């Protein structure tokens, strides 16, 4: 499972860098409260980008939707299309 998580994170990171501002990929694995884990993968320019409280400050839902579509397009272009959902909200 660990190897697959890092394989997927690496693919997402490779799609993030040409799509968003950053010179490397940040990776944070977290899970609190219940036994699970979130793997956060994001473009970064400095160690300050690891401050989770700053990541979405002032970002509108419309901007998040547009950024999600940009990332989906980048993942499809990298050959991961069969794993990428279409636009709009994710299925429940």
C-alpha cells in the first residue's frame, strides 16, 4: 500500500509542477481522529508553503473548481485519464 500511495503521489506531483507555481512538490501525510490517512501533494516554493493554515486562505470555490479542472487536464495529458473523474463534484 505504501508503494502505491507514493507512486500515485509522484504522478500527481509530476502533473502539478507544470500546471501551478512551484519548483518542487510538497508531500504531507496526516490522519487524526480515526484510523485513516490523507496524502497532501502540492507545489511549493519554500518551507513556508507547508503551513497548512495558509494554503486555502482567500481562495474562492470557483477558483478551486478551475484549479481542479486544470489539474485533471494535466493528469489526462500525462496518460492518467482512466483514473481522472470528469468535471464537477466527485461522486459520493
